[in-house]
């Protein structure tokens, strides 16, 4: 295990903000996504990572401080991609926006399975920082759903609990789907959309001020 492994990624120097530096950092993140998809965290040394990336080990330390910092940066990048993919088009009607949001989420999980599993399950040994990133994903997705349904992210506790429950079920269904691949993505999407609709209707029963939006489908 690297002696600098336990450090967190420090603030990037100003010189790293150049276009060339951003491109190099993005290349290293792409390499890391592939490596950690096929090999466990503990099985990869910084020498292994540098060899696969075709760079000096010091360059990885320069950008990410440590193997842990590198790993966390990969997960943070995955979180940003997942949220962006699932954000949906805010100009669409509610029903279409829900379909786009869920479909984008499933597409990301399908094409970035290792990163998705890490985010959902908490990473290496239920890493607290990865768990915090998972919570960030849920908060942002919750906000996306609430904004689309009611035009606000300020919701009462019962509404929040119901949506968090649905999001947790999405994680379970998605992980099972990725593991078994017995259903087409469209079927999984339609199932999740239907259960969200049922959740929104249940919310309306308890909180009449938060009615389920009309559906065009």
C-alpha cells in the first residue's frame, strides 16, 4: 500500500487550470475508471496505475496527491456525470421529464457500472467520503424530482421520506438489473416510472398541497 495513500486530494495549483492540464487530468481519470472497473482498489499500486497510464508516478501525485485522492476524484467525476445525465430537460412536460430522468440514470449505470456500484454501495469498506458523494447524488436527484413535480425543492418531511424511499428502491432495482440483465432497459425504466407515479400519488394523499402532476402518458 502506498505510503501516501491515506491523504485526500489537495487544492489544485493555479497552473493545473490550463486547458492542457485539464485534458491530462481528464485522461488520467479515464484511465482510472477502466482500471478500477477491472481491478480492486487494494490490488492496484501507484506503480501499476502509472504504468497503465503511460506516465511517471509523480504526475499522478501532482494531480491527485495520493492513490486515495485519485480514487475519490474518479468517483467525484462519476457523480457529476451521473447527475448531469439524469438531470433531464427542464423545458419538457412533467411526464416526459420523468422518463428522461430515469432513462438517463439507467443509461449512466449501464455504461459506467463499476463507478455506479461504487457510488451506490459506498466504495472501499463503505468509505465515508464516497457515502457522502452518494448522499449528494440522492439530494440532487430528489431536488430534480421535486422541482419537476411541484416547482420547488422545499418539501415537508413526509414528502422527502417518500422520495428518498423511491430513490433507494431505484438503487436496488438498478443493481439487480445490472447483475442479472434479464430485462431490457426500457422495461426497467417503465417500472421505475410507474413506481414513482404511485409514490407521488401516495404523497398527495398525505400532503394535499403536493398533488401528483398530470401525466401525458
